[in-house]
């Protein structure tokens, strides 16, 4: 039987990763908004708006995680 050990919990770059995720999500939102100018479909416009709203919610969650990570790093 092999000896399995879990990987160490390295959170040192979590804030950086979260910031990158925010950056990429904002870029995707901007591209989606630009694409709205090229569609006449109300259904497609609504889908883009809904997806961007979900992206806004994700960004809010990422920002909350960054705050949590920052406070965790200060207490360590």
C-alpha cells in the first residue's frame, strides 16, 4: 500500500489569483456588452444581460474572498 499525503494548503497566492479572476471576468463582461451592438435578437440580448449580472455577482464574491484572505493573512 502506498503512503498518500495531502498536498500542503498553500494560500499565499490566493489574493493574486482572485484579482486575476476579477480582471478576466470584467474583460468578459466588456466583450459581452460590445457584442450586444451586433445582435438584433432580444433573446440574445437578454441572455447577455443575465450572464453579465451573474458575472457581477461573481466579482462581488471574489472581492469578499479577497477581504477574507487579507484578514486571514494578517492574523497569521
